[in-house]
C-alpha cells in the first residue's frame, strides 16, 4: 500500500514511477542463423551491382538505390519520393525541370532491413505481395494468375514491381520502350516490360558473364530473364541489409546492456505502452495490418482512371471494408535512421510520431504539416486532410483507445528505439560500388 501511495504521489508531482523490469519471457528470443537463408557470395555481388545500376529504369536514370539508399537508412529521407523525373538524392532530390514527374510516389519508401529473413512473407505497406502456396506462382500479387513463376523468394518477386511503376522507375508514356510496354499492358513474355529490362542486362557482357558464372541453370546470355535479375537483387538485399547486431540484440543474447533511459523505454514498449502488441517478435512486427489514423498526404493510392486521392491501405488488396486505412506493421530495426515515418511519411521525428500514434484520433486535428519533407511540386498534397469527411473516415477506422504517455515516457521510448540501431549493418558490408557494368552514374548523396 505504501509503495502504491508513493507512486501515486510521484505521478501527481509529475515524476515517472520507478521502472519495472520486463520479465524475460515477455521479450523476443534472440536471433540466430536459422532466421536467415544463405546466399552465394557471387550472386550477392551481382545483385549489389544491379541494385545500384540505373540500367533497370526506363530512362536509365533511377536505380533501386535511388529510393533505398544506405545513406538514408535504406529509404530516401523524403515523405513521398521522386523516382522518374527527379534529380539528386535524398532530401536534396528535386524535380527535373526538363522532365518533371507526373505525380509524387504515392507512399513513403519503406526501409529494407531484414527483408531477407525467413519470416518476411508479406511486403509493401499494404502487403499486396505475399506468399500464397495455393497459386501457381506461389505468390499473391496485383497480377493475380498472370504473375510469372520461378522466383527464389517473396523478396525477389517484390523487386519486379517498382520497375513497372511510371512514377518510380518506368518513366512517362512514350519516353522509352519500357514505359510504352507498361502503359500498353505488356508486362510478361517476349517484348514485355520485364523482358525488355532483362534484355538490357543481357546485352552487357560483364553482367552476362557473371550470370553464367553464378547461376548454373544459365549457360548463355539469352537465357537471362528478369526473374534471374530479381533473384540476384534479393540476395544482395538479404545479405547487405541484414541487421541483428544492435545493442538490443546484445542485450537479448546476454552479452551487452542498454542505458537506463533505454531500459525504461524497453519496459514501456513491452509493458503499459502496448507497443509490442503490434511490434512483436525479434523484428518488432506482427506482419499484420492495423488502422492507426496516420495522416494521409500526396496523391493517395489510386489507379490512373480513378479521381480520388485517398489511400485505403490493405482494403485495396482484400476489398474488405474492415481493412480500410490499415497498413502493415513496419519492422523497427534501425528505425532511428529511416525518417520520415508513416505510410505517407507524415512525421519527421520519432518523438512526434510516437506522440501522435498514442492518440491518433485527437492527433489528426492537431497534425503539424510543417513536418513533411517534400520537393516543391505543383500538386495538391492536402486534399484528403483538408476534407473533414475524409479525415473523419480515417479517424473512424481506429479501433484502439488512446495510450496515455508523458513527455518523459516518449523520450524513454525513443531511447529504447535507438538501441535497435545496428552499427555493423549501417556501416554496410559491401557499401556503395564505385562503378557498375552499365557505366551509368551510381546514385550518391
């Protein structure tokens, strides 16, 4: 009784209660090699070059690394990115005045940490690519039964889609043969967009030699398909962006400690703040979808023929009303390096995101738009939040009560999240190549 009374007095005085040690069985198990698949070194190095090579984009100007660069935590440092039609990298990226983009990329560029781990079987903010053994390709994707087969992993299949996006890598209609194929719906088969990209790779002798060397099923360049390209890129991502040597990992393995403020944050995360309800497991994600009232900005997620600018998240995949405004729980590994936060990059800092995330319905009305990091473009980015009915629809989808957090609680949670930063992974294993076989410019800050 005296202890409870003392805690109550402390709360009334504005002091935090003493930290309570989180039971060991409430924490995730430490990661082992079983969490990851092995990849041949030669395949990884081949994928490393392809990841940084703009040859895969329609106008030969955008590489995978343009929007997923290690300098920005494998994201791009923008709320909503600029792929095709942009110049520069990261927050310094601006529209090309000679070839401006048709619209912003609809969603924040997701980080790539640990996507090669075995448990990652759903990818993208809405999970529109996921493992499904009942389908011929073994995957559920937007192409449904037209999806090609032969991928080494879900991660490899994910790589197939940014190259088809006009706003990300393919380019505007009639600018190049890949953009034309995409706009005409020619994706698979000879002369399809994927085959055209693979043809560019096949035509570079250095790439052809590497493929025949590291993939036994390929004996000559003509046999290289885009699934082989995507398999190599996926192998690189799996190895280069593996992250399991953070201070938190050392804490779980009993080989290291975390600072007192981070330990208080850990107790909050796995205790009364309820973060681990969704950010569960060794990668701090349940791989599920939740409506959390995150502000929407930008073009939304709609087909070119649709006139609305909303982003319904998982509902666009499942068609179920209960999935409206629900997005996949992101992993929190290296989260301190992946700002801005949220599916539309609406929050510039972790503390701002946590503060709003704790009471998202109330936060929608007080949201500070100055947080966004967007290149200047003549687009209406606020159509949804400026519409009271749209804003109310986002709020109604939230099904969890507010979580009371004080300023010191938020600071402690941020301190804990900083222990998920992995110096070894952030430093890079292969890093940024000096050059790529196409001899096109490698993306650099």
